[in-house]
């Protein structure tokens, strides 16, 4: 779920519309709903406050005045690359464990006494 200070892309009518930063998320009186303040990154800057449920904050479609809207969290390509590297390293370590543990060092020297 997106959180305060995250950058989000707002899709309007199933097309990318604008970027915004989540400024604040305050719980609504109704459980599972939030007052989400968005700093809209346009010129001039604007602040919108929308009342959204948790699913809409996570990216579920909703409508405003009959117009389809969707909020998508934006992840930096640098962060995406770092996450992918961590995932690959974790998978490699799991595969090693399944195949018999940590890598083994095999001595190339004959240790028997002659």
C-alpha cells in the first residue's frame, strides 16, 4: 500500500494523467477509509484530498463523477534494480541450500602422508 511521501501516478480515464506525492493519510471515521492529501506535481502545484479505501490506495480502480481513476505507486528504476538483485541473490542462496548447503571447498593437494 502506498504511504506518506510516496510518488504515485494517477490514471484518468485509463490513461496516465498526472504524478502526485502523498502528503498525508488520515484515517476516516469509517473503518478502512482514509483522507489522502496529494500534492499534484503540476504547474502551479495543487493539493487534493480524496477519501479512499485501502483497496483504492493499493491500486484498485474507482470512479469520480463517472470517470475511471486509478492510483499506481511509482518505483524508481534504481530501486527496482536493487530489489531484483536482492531477489536473485535470495533465490541463488535457496537453491544452494536445497542442493546440499553452502559451497564446499575441495583441496587440490593430497593430504595423505606418504
